[in-house]
C-alpha cells in the first residue's frame, strides 16, 4: 500500500503550518508517503518541487482534482493505495 497526500494551499499565512501538520499526520500512517501540493497564486509553497499551480475555478475542489490528475499522471495508483485530501485551513 502506498500513501499519497494532496494538500491545497491558498492562504499564505496557513501554508507552512498546514504542510508541517499534514506531513506529520501522513508519517504517522505510513513513513513512505508522497505529497502533491496544489498551490494558489499567493502560496509560498510554490517553490517546492512537488507542487502544481491550480486554476482555483472551483476553489479547493479544482485544486484537489488537478492535483489528483497530476498524481495519476506521475504514478500508478493501485486499488489498495490511499489518498488523503486536505486544504490549508484544516489545522486552524
């Protein structure tokens, strides 16, 4: 089983705290996880290699959908793999 996390980051003031907490949660579930970060236009996380810029046409829903598409393009998702979705306000 592989564990994937998709984090939508929109608010600059929440970005680093959300990523830190999300990484902590995923590591508790499976030490071998992969994160894709969907960054809004103001996100300071956009400099990371594991990010995509998303359209924000449907708020975080478009971020999750576009990041899931990127994940499926880059990796083979198996039936028993888990994908955890979050946005940057989950830890506030």
